[in-house]
């Protein structure tokens, strides 16, 4: 699997090969340092452990720092990538050039938090009439039974906390790679806030 961690920068627009103006989301690939390798003989599978965003020494506890080999600064975020294409050694740094020749990607991130929301915004309920005299506008309606068992069943769509969930968007088109500035320009909706960390991998369905 081909995958790296990146940060969502924002949006812009570029011209594609056909001369069309296309909106894109820009992701910046900070140096992904190979922290460790997991071999199949010992762990039962093959993987590479990547780390991004070096931490200050004062903010690192000894148990956390113990998983990093000597000469490699402890990273704020660590992620394991299984079956990463290529023979990478501990200490190597990976960047945007890894996605050269990859037309589509999947992006995983934490969606924007929207707080406590009602059923109209959370689930797209139609609601009732907006006319004067109507007593049903944006309420969820009946949630239980008038006879036995007199309860609301689980998994009923009700108001509640919305957003801030792990989301994966599949098969986004990777339009441009800027290896000099370590940028990926992707067409489509990328989950999360600006400056939020996301995981980009080669598309599994394309």
C-alpha cells in the first residue's frame, strides 16, 4: 500500500491538461520519517512506521521517546503503513514524490465538528409545513410506541452530536504534484479543518 501523512492547507484553482479551470484542495506533505520497520518473520506482517512533526525534548516522556531509535527525534504523530511499496530504511524521509504516477487517492481524516444538531441538519429530515398554525416544523416526530413495549428502540435517528468523526473519502483525483514545495493538489472534498492532519493513500478501488 502506498500512503503518507499530510496537512490540509486550503483550496485554490489550477488549469488541467485540457485547459479547464479546476478547483483543488491543497495538501502539504511534511517529511514522513521512517521510525521503525516491522518484519514478517517477527510480527507476522510487514509494515513501516512513519512519524511527522518533531516534538521538543521537554514535551517528550521517557516511555514515549523509547520507541524512537537513536538519532531520530520523537514525532508528534506516528502511523503504521502496511506493505509500503519500496525498500525504506529507518531514518529515511518520504515526501510527495512518492505519489508520482498515482492518478487517484483515498483521504482519511477527522471531519469538522458541528456540535449538537437537530434531525433536519444532522440527517436531512424534511420537517413539517412552515405555514402559520402548523405545530410541526423541525421536530423529529414520534420516537416510540403508544402500546407495548413503550420505549424508543436503539439506532433511531435523533438529535445529537454531529461531526468530528473519522471519515474516508474514496477515489479523489490527484491532479498535480509539486515536489519542490511538497504539495498534493486533489480534486474533491477532503475531510477536516485547514491545518488538520490527514492520511493519503493510493486509491483501493481505482
